[in-house]
């Protein structure tokens, strides 16, 4: 009987040694442990190892987690760049001397920093400020035969630089008030001051933190006779420089009209269809509505801004439009952070002191409501904080 027990024990030990040898032969080392393990299949087919302590390890989940970690390490971090643009309306830095000389007198009394002092806090915090320079900066006496001709001193560019204005469009119906010489002098004065000057066939480019912006200016009044084909050609020309952002500033519409006409709407929509990212407008000398079309904004008319052409305009309402463009890996995203800042062309109500100011209180509300009314049907609305929905 004892012999049988000894033999049975020997047989059992032999089987254990054989099994251990087999496992070692397959590259698996057997270790002595107090915890036994069992491998079972989970419901999704992945291997789950269970030990005698009751804990489990999902091998497929571990592999997936490791792969995700590696993927994140290898993936380049997205580069986000934000560019803030501010725009305003008609800036006539000078006078028609046949009617008055008040703007020039104000310049002599004050200095160049006076005129945009009350709005500089907006312009100085953006990346690019654009206005319409409506008039000439020249010594020419070759006055055009027309109702109003505007001229200022070449040194008036200091008004723009002191006010943190970086770019101007000169595509308007007063750029040629003093002939080709006045036109050349104006461009020379503006560019000499380090300000981007664009309009007609001249397209300006400005690169900000690696983002290239193209600026196009078009005089679309009937007298110019240049419409769809001309605008399309300019946008096509700009695209050859591979800009990341295209802004087009039109001179269009009918003076004193509160709503854009068919030509304005048509050209604005076509410009966006052809690649423009922001459409701006001037000439009516009053505020018109703001439209959102295919995710892009159209500001049909700003009205006057720093305007030396009228010593006391009946409608002093104006605005500053700002928009922050967000680029992800140099691609423009759908996020459009736009805002309207209601303003007046003058620091006082009873006259024009040529110092535009930001409105507050009931006046701010009134102008905001005015723009909203004129934007009816244009898919935009200005909220109380000025942001556009």
C-alpha cells in the first residue's frame, strides 16, 4: 500500500516536471507563486487575465491606450492664430476751401493726435485698422470741376499714424479731386508714412504672425463703369499671392440712402462667392445695415468718421466694426467673432469738432437699434454688448 502511494506520488511529480519542461521549451518560464491565474475570453473577444486575487487586466485595452498615447505624441500641435481687424468709414483729412477752413484751423490749434484720440483705444488694440481716405493730400491747385473737392496737407498722415490706422483705401470719388498729380501725391504721402495704401489696381498685403492679408479697394460708382468682371479679376489677382485672408472695401451706393441698392448687394455677394472674407463699404455718408452671407460679413456703409468735408453734418451717427479671424494651421475657421461699436463723428452734438467718439448709454442704444433696423432681413443682429449674432 505504501509502495502504491510512493509510486503515485512519483508519477504526479513526473507529470509536473514534464509540464514545466514543456512550458520552458516554448519560451515560458514557470515561477513559483501563491497566486494562480486563469485566462478567459471577454464578451468582445479580447483576452482577460484573472488572478486569484480577483483583479483583471484587459490586454486589448492596454494596447489601445498605448497606441493612442503614441499617436498623441507623434501628432503635431495645432497652431492657432487670431487676427483682429478694425474698420471705419470716411476720413476726409482736409477741406473744400471754397466753403470753410475749419478742419485746417483745428489742426493748427491742436495737433495730429487730437483727431482720433477718443477712438485710439480701439485701434491700438487690434492688428490692423482700415479706413476710407476720402480726399487728397497734395499741394496741387489743379481743382476738378465738381461740387466738392477735398484737399489736405501731406503732413496730415500723422493723424492716421497717431491714431493707429495702418491701412487706407483710396478708391473713391474724391481721390482725383486735384488730378493725377493730387492722386500721386496722396499715395506718396500715405506710403511714406508707413501706411498701407490700396485701391483700384493696387492691392496691398500685410502679414501678421504668419497670416497674410490682402486688401482690395474698388470704386463701384456708376461713373467708374467697372463691375463684376473687374472685381473678379482683382480677387483673382490677389489670390496669386496666396493670401490667407481677403478684405475688399467698396465705394458704392447712393448718398443718404439707409438701405443698400441692388448693385451693392450683388457685388457683395459675388465678392464672397469669388473668395472675399470680409466686405466693407462707404459713400452714402450714413449708416447702412450689416449682412452675413455664406458665413462672411458685409458692412454696407459706415457713414462718415473723421470728416473734414462738412462742418456740421445733420447725421453724425457712425460706427467701428471689429472682427477677430481665427486660423487653425493657417486655415480660416468658421469662428467669426464680430462686434459693432456705435460712435459719433464729433465729440459734441451741436457741431463737428472732427473728433469721433465712442457712444454710451441711450445714444449707444439708439445707434445700435438703428443699425439693427437697417439690417432687417440680413441675418444679423447686434446684441447689447455689441457682438453680432
